[in-house]
C-alpha cells in the first residue's frame, strides 16, 4: 500500500480509501461487510469513507462495529465522515 502525507498535519493516509456507501447495511449482510473491512485493513488501507446518510446511518454503524472489534489493528485508521444533508 502506498501512503501520502495529509497536508501539513504529517499524518500518513493510504492512497486508497475504503468506501461503504451502498454496501454496508443495505446490499450486503454484516458478515460480508465485516470480511470486506478486514480485507481492507489487511491490505494496509487506513482511510475509510462513510457518512451518516449512507443506508440511513446503517453503513456508519456497521463500519464502526467492525472497526471496534478490530481493536489495536485500527489505531492508525482515519475516518472520513461527511454529511450530505443541508
């Protein structure tokens, strides 16, 4: 995995982000979502894209639960949560 510095913060983030827009909480079951997040972490992905409007908050909930279960494996993860609501 390649990483880049995030602005002047000095924080390194993976060049590839894992997005859970439609999948988690809607199109795939929780076990599949969990397997996908584990695969992303194993590949070195540290950037996760989610938002409270994805699957009516279910996507954030599923991602949060999986990351919590991963414990120390997620200490360098960077959530990128956006809201599309005005």
